[in-house]
């Protein structure tokens, strides 16, 4: 199933999954790889739920909420992931939205550069 989600996410013209450098770092270890797939699945879900190809900032926040809901109960099985622990701490402090705003702004700037 995981391979299907990854292949569909890459090949589909219905969803543009944007994986920035920070989230892309989830591909760097066996412990964090399930969460990259989880990010892609959550991204696809939100796009399909809202019938959009590209996400706005609020929808990207939904993706991170879904990802963290997946991470919290599973981290004891897969191992701790520093990046997601950072996001959980920011969420507890009420600062996750500011971080997501930064990520979204960087993605938009990168996409605008690519489209020129």
C-alpha cells in the first residue's frame, strides 16, 4: 500500500505534493521514512477532500495536524523523529502555525521561481 501511495502521488496529475527541504529530511532514516509517506498521504487526502490540486496555507496546516496525529501514537513503535518532535513542541506552545506559515511562504517562493 505504501508503494502505491508513493507511486500515485508522484504520477497523479490531480495532486501537486510539495515536499520542501525540511520535510524532505524525513527520507533520511528508516525511523522517519514512514512519516514522509504519511505526509504525502495526508497531503493527497487534503487535496482530494477539498478538490484542489495545490494547497493554501490553512490546508497545509491540516496536513501537518494529520501527520502529527499519526506520529504521536506511533513514535514509540518507529522511534523518535527530531523534526516531528520539534513540530509537536511548537504545537504545544501555540507556535506551529507560525512555522507552517514560514514553510508555506518558502514553498510559494520556490514555486514562483520554478515557474519563471
